[in-house]
C-alpha cells in the first residue's frame, strides 16, 4: 500500500512539474515532508489523500487570469498558515526546518508573481466577508451606504456599458486600419 502511495505521489509530482518550474530543492523538501506525514498516519496509510476532494487543486478552473491571481494569493496565504501550524505542532527539528524552507520558497514565489494589488484585494475581500451582521452600527452603516453601492453594482453588472466600450474600440481600430 505504502509503495503504491509513493508511486501515486511521485506521478502526481511529475505531472505537476511538467508544466511549471518548481525548484529542485523545494520539490525535494516537499516530497520528504509528504513521506514523513504519510508514514506518521499509519492507520489510513494515506488513502484519504485520494478521496476525490482536493483542498486547493481545481479551484482556479473557469476563472480569468486576474481572478486566478487573487485566488492564488489566498491559497498561498492558506499554505503559509497551515505550514506554520504544522511547524508549531511538530517537535522534529528536521521537519521544522523543511517546513520553514518550503515557506520561504512559497513567499519568494508570491513576491515574484503577485503584486501588492492582489494582497490588497485579498484584504478587502476578507474584511468584507468578516463583517458582523449582528452589530447594530454595521446594520445602520450598511443601509446608509446602500444607494451608492446599489448604483455601483448596477453599473458594474450592466452589459451595455461594456458593449458600448468595445463597440467604440472596434470602430477606432477600423478607422485605424482604413488609414494605413
Ligand atoms: C504554538 O502552539 C502553542 C500551543 O499549541 C500556542 O500556545 C502558540 O501560540 C503557538 N505558536 C504559534 C507561533 O502559533
Ligand atoms: C458582533 O456584534 C455583536 C454586537 O455588537 C457582538 O455582541 C458580537 O460579539 C460580534 N461578533 C463578532 C464575531 O465579532
């Protein structure tokens, strides 16, 4: 069973690495951690990892690139929290070190590919989701802002606003073409 699992983990790793470019060291640490945590969980022998309900994999499907970047920022932050918690829970210094190293790789990745805008977006989204609906001041402020928010929402959702813009762009490019 363990052998089968290792083959599965290995092929999953190979599949994942065929498209992107995870540094060899980062991959090595992750594989070692995988092995360590799977072997610790002797009762289930890792089969629960393949229950068809991945935590993160597939969440970006069907979204546009900017939306995917926002989601990925949230996912990387979740990884940071999870790895920090695992680091706190283990007494194995070697495992702690590997967790720290992996976190460093993830942070570098985040700095490289994600602008501060994504962090701000994430903060805005999580603050809005954490708004406490039972707070009376929240209720009054929400009503107070509602007409403005309603108008903003209607404008954002109105397809004619976007169509108008793309029609104008199309006209502009036609003119450009006929001139050249
Ligand atoms: C680590 O865990 C302990 C107890 O579980 C907790 O008191 C402590 O705040 C945690 N430290 C961090 C950095 O999360
Ligand atoms: C939400 O607001 C109510 C009323 O102010 C307060 O009693 C409650 O503790 C708040 N809940 C959270 C999760 O902050």
